[in-house]
């Protein structure tokens, strides 16, 4: 039976130019179609009200979520089709991309941290109605000029890619973003290897290893050493700290990545 389901793409989707790719992925996996699309700009108050509906404001990374959404546009889409909401829920993936099942949105597209994890899906139809009420109160209409203007021309939502770029790797795989596959652990392992190799070349191995272990002091030292990072990239690196324990738990069968023995 045909029904509606809500997705909300965060501003990181626009920054990374992923709108069409996510739309196509959802269509292909669910056979749903877009019924209605609009854009909204949250204040810190409205985004807190939005996520308070599901009790999702208590995590340690929550201040970064506020920073991410504050006065930036989001893309709200109502999808229509058979069991629309449950289909979208099944396709989303867990908040921590390291825990997302293969085949879900958050297992792909270089999604790697719990802050810029691309998509929100309503937990129930009653919550969807409340979420739509908040979104429509802050709607900017159907025009996507501001949304498209966010596009940075590069992968901008991945903490790993921001780390690698800050260490000197300018070869971000933008052309492969839609075909990165479902092996997120392999992508994370490759990022660890590349980060350590780059860190050796610039004398920052201990700092980068600390960051990859989730150490905040190492992040502060890294930010001071590389310099010149935008507020957005600094947010992404801090968001990555909240993912590292999860990635480490999956790749700790490769101790050289954590000790530097393979650098």
C-alpha cells in the first residue's frame, strides 16, 4: 500500500555534491519516488527541538550537530511508495557508520562519523508529522539555489578525507564517491594506512596516531601544526574523534596501523 516517508539530507550532502547520488540510490534500492521536496534553515533552537523528539540530543557529539546545522539549509523530501517509511528506515544505517550494515546509505559514500552521516529518517509516522511541522515552520520553499551554492566540489563530509587532505593528500576520490562499495571497514583501513604514511613524511606520526586513537589533545596539536583549516574542516576532524573507537574496534586485527610498525 502506497504511503509517505520523510528523509532530511544535512548540509554536508550539499557540500559534497551528493544530492543526486543519494536520490538515485534511494530510488534504486526502494523503488520509491519523490512526492515533495523543500528546503529549510534551522536555528540552533529549532534543530534542538527537531532532535529532541527522539531524545537524540544527549550524545557527546551533540554540540557538533548544533554547529553543523546552525543557519545552514537542509533538504527535506517526502518519498511515496509501498511501505515508504520502513523502507527508508531500513536503508539509512546506524548513527555510527562503522556499525552500519552493508548496503545502507551510511555504509557507503565515504560516510565515516556520527555527525555528518548524511541522512535523517523519521522513526515513526507520528514523529514524521511533528518533524514536518518544525521543518515547514523554517521552510525557504522549493528553490535550491542556496543548497546548490554549498557544493564545495570535493568530498567534504568525510573526517578521513579531511585528515588526509590536511596532511597533504590532494587526490580525494570524488569521481568514485558513488562507487565506493559497501566495505566501509576496508575504506577505513586504507585511510589509516594513508594517514600514517603521510604523517611519517611530515614528522607527525605520533600526533596522527593519537588522533586515530580518538585523543582530543592530539587533535589540538594537529590543528596547530597544519594551520589554515576552515571552521568546517575543523568540525569534521573533531567529529572524527567520536568515530575512532568504533573504527579501531573493527580494524584492530592490524596492530601495525596503530603502532606505526608498518609506516
